C-alpha cells in the first residue's frame, strides 16, 4: 500500500487587504501518495501559489489540517517548519533560479517530496535522489 506523503483537510488561507478579507484558498482537501505525480492548475488568482506555499511549509493555513509524511505541520514552531523544509521537502525552481552548471535532476537532490515553482507541479517520491525528474504537466 502506498504511503501518504501529503494529506490536507479543509485548507483555507485568508489575507487581510486594507479593511477586507481576501480568501486565497478555500477548503482544499487532497491526498498525495508515494510515487504520485500531481499538477496544480487553474487561472490566475485561483490559489495555486498559496497552496504551494502551504505545502512547502512556507506559510501556514488560516484553517484546516496539513500532514506531511505523517507529521501534522500546522502546529510546528517556525524553527521546526524550517527543519521540515530543510530535511523533508526538496524545492526545484524553474531554470532562472538553477545554477548554470546544474540540471533539473542534479539541482534538486533532496531527501523527500519535490515541489517545483512557480509552475505549481509536484513530484512526490521517496526513491533515491538520482531518480530522473519528469514534469507533471506538458
């Protein structure tokens, strides 16, 4: 049975903009298991970047629950969130942020799930870091 890497329940994110509240993410629930390829798509302003920031432990949801590899990250301290980003999640940015001598596969060696940005694609795997990185969207 595949292992659950990402599980969210009712994730919401609200921002204060002037005197009003803007809902950037509204009640998102998803499950990503080991080996899954997931593409997050939608029009501008639909919450893709907000979702990726929450999944990457860069922001906290306003409401809902997020478990990453069995860890409930919602209640972690800032230092612990940084440790999760450092040890569990791998980030791969589009070519403008890769070192010139790096490729997508050797520039993304990590111990766990791989989040790519800003295209909002996920490559989730616990396989060896040398596994080729393939885009989730064409």
